[in-house]
């Protein structure tokens, strides 16, 4: 019986800790997003464009060759972007290539 109560107490504590950490992570993600938006506004105000990551020529070459998945993989490697962000970026590169074809 004591083992059951101990197990339940440990599960409750683990749930509470997980919930608390998730809230803190979410708050930090929101704060980072706000800072990125503000930085974007400052860069726009001063007319500063973000420099392109080194290796984008390789990504463009892969897009031209129709190797979208490889282009996404290389984009993620050189920028550290997530899968969804890399996919959107590569698709944005594909659009002008398709219009020019």
C-alpha cells in the first residue's frame, strides 16, 4: 500500500514539474518571438537586410536540379532552421525558378 502511495506521489510530482517546465519554455519562446519581431522592425527601419547564409548557392543548385528534399536538408544544415521553415524557404526559392522555366 505504501508503494502505491509513493508511486502516485512521484507521478504527481513529475507531472507538476513537467507542467511547470512547459509553461516556462512556452514563455521563453513567446519572448524570443517578440524580440525577433522587434529586431525585424529595427532592421526594416534602418534598411538593413539580413545577410544570406553561406552555402545558399548549393541550395539554389539543388532547387534548379529538382532535388527539393536534398535542398531542404542542406538548408537546414547551413541555417539551423526547422523542417517547416526550411521547406517554406526552399519552396520560396522554387517559385521564381518555376516562373522562369
